[in-house]
C-alpha cells in the first residue's frame, strides 16, 4: 500500500520513526509531519502564513504547519501518486474519550478521510514509554485487516494501545469514546518579567469508563479501536428539531 504517515508530535518523534520502520518493510511509506510538537492542534489550518517544506536526510518531509496542513500538502503536492491510506501516529500518550476533539493525531487522520481516503490514528497510552515497536506491529496487523475489511467512507479508526509487554496484552476490543469531567480552571502565574501568564490546568478526571468504552479497554489491557464518524451531525435530533421549527412563526 502507498501510505501517507503523519503525526502531531513532530517529525523527530520516536513513535513516528518506529511506525515508519515497521510499515516500510511491506509498504511504500511517505512521512510528512510537523516540524515541531503540535499536540492539541485539532483540525486547525495555517491560513495567514506560507507553508514551507524541508526534506530531511532520512527522507522525511518536515512542514512548518499543523498535522492537517501536512496531510493536505502531502496529498496535493508532495506525493506523486495518491496514497491508499493516511495513518497518523504513533502518538506519545493516549487519545481517549473527549480528548479526540483536541487531538492533532486524530485530526490528521480525519483530514485524510475528508480528502476521500481511509485513515487511522494510533496512540500508545503512556506518556513516558519510549518503546513503540510492539505497538507498531499491532498497527501493521490491523492494517492488513483493513485491506480486506474497508473502513466505511464516513469514519476513521482511533486506535489506542496499552504500554504493556506483549504477553500482557489481552486482545483487541471495538470500543466507544468514554467521557471526562469538566477540566480544571486555567492556572495563573507570572513570567520572568513579572507579567501575568496563563496555562491550561490538568485535564478533567474520567467520568465514563464503563464497559465498552476506550478508557475501560485500556485499563483491562486491551487495544482499543474506536470508529469515529467524521460527519458530526446528530442525526437522531433532526426530526426533533424539525418538529420545533414547524411550530414556529417567523
């Protein structure tokens, strides 16, 4: 397969390099990733500054933009042939529950789907681990399944892998997104010049980690695979809204 591989941790991230090493053994992989860490960038685009691309000594393309920019410029400019799939990761840390809204890792995959391609986002559910090899082999195995079982055209797969030894992984579970409580307030402090600055506080505690959620799967030692719809329409509410509006007079 021709694969466009990107991420949000930046072009030098170990998770990206490891996934490239594993996938390139059997596939044609082009790496196009941000030149810096873009965690939390979500689906943002760079619109007011020009994008610049640099090809590194290892063949990877470095872009001074967001994960979404990387997928756009990769498909439209840098790849001579359209890729068969977009893969984003492996992220340093999980992308579970509500966090997928903010994730640049998930956003790169979502952009691939917006551009008509199947796409998956992959994360290792541990911020400190530097061993991504087994996680990369799991992604490679799931990729083989995708070849014979295509992802629906309106969805991506969000994959989270526990940072556990191979013999402690319990299996792979199809999951839904869990939920977090409201995040803590902004943290106020001062810079070295005495000027007020603000930082985001800790993420909210887990609210829904019940059976069937991605949070639950990870805590039980399972690889979590969540299908995410890129059409955010709440289809079940359309008829309700329609009934409201038919009664309105404007």
